[in-house]
């Protein structure tokens, strides 16, 4: 069975599988051009990267990046899909 690509997937099309986040990488604000600190975790199932951005002032927010470096656009947590090779 072929899974839809991450670009064409919607939450309704997503399989009922949850991300399994592992690893933890901390990027300090002084190492970032915008001054924000970040934590990154990678899903071992689909290799999606969950990035939590911690600004110097205000509340943190989430960003998502696919295995090939593309940014996930959407407000909801992206679905956990099988990684589509090249």
C-alpha cells in the first residue's frame, strides 16, 4: 500500500498512527540568528522533526520539518506517514 506524500496528506487521510518522538537537541539562542532558542525531536517512524521555538520574550510555538527539509504548513500536528523515498 502506498501512502500519500506529506504534501498531499490531510489530517483526514492520515493513518491512525502517532509520532514516536526520540532524541532531543537543544539550540541556544546565541547560536541562532534570530536569538530564539530551539528544541528539536525526530519521529523515528517518519523522520518528521518537531521544533519548539523559545523566543527571548513571549510564548513558544511549534514548527515542523519533513525528512527532506521542507517546512510543514498548517496549524495542526502533521500526520505520521511513511517516509516517501526520493
